[in-house]
C-alpha cells in the first residue's frame, strides 16, 4: 500500500472539510491548531502549517513538527501524521515523536501501518539527527499496538496508573 505524505494545497479544500466533519472520537484532534492558528480559515491553515516545522505559529508548549496529510493511490485524504522534531519531558513520557490518525471510514484497511511507515521514512530523510523514534499508544488501543509493532516497535514500558490513561511506549530504531 502506497501512501503519500504531504502538505495540503488549496485543491484539497473539499476533501479536508469532508474529513474534518467526519465522526471523530471526542478526545482526538485530527487537525492541530485549526481554530487557534488557522482561525478555521482553510487558506490560512494551508499557508501556516508548513511553517510548524520551523517552530513558527505553534503554541508555546508545542515543539517544531512536520504536520503532514496522508493520501492514498487514488488521491483520497486518508489520514495525517504529526512528526515532532524534539521531545519535551511530557512527550518523552506520553506523546512520542510521531502521532498519526486515520479517517474513520478508512480504518482497518492498513492505512495506519502505511502512515507510520512513511512517517519513519520522513524522519530518516529529513531529520537524520534522530536515530530512534518513540511512538506511544493507549494501552487498550489494540489497533495502534499492532500498527507500531508492524513497524518494528519494541515496547519499553507502560506508564500511568489505574486512575489515568496508560500509555505504551515503543521505540523504533531507524
């Protein structure tokens, strides 16, 4: 399965809004900073998102990241990835280098595995200083666990306690 990771263009408007209005989980933010930085304006969002990688336009508590959208061979928007260039203490514990999401109607088709694979390739090609990548998932998210393990993730540990969401922390050597 081939996936192309890229920035949005003006021509992606209709697909973007279709995906944005899909039935997402309440605790999942498919599009970072859409309201706060993009002001819910597609043209502004398309313009500023590529600059996230330079640390521009991002909230103070965020780190530079490559925020890319995933398209399949048919040109359909099927997901996204957020590739963080550095890790804060919180990201080291709970978030990791890469966060990805698959559009609900495209789940269970192998897209998550392909998005993570291409995200790892992106790190190899564009962030050579990163030699191993941390990817985390919720303990009960079996699909994400399989996705990470299918990309050679090695479980280091599980953090959290019985009163909070527990995160599985996987490392992937590049």
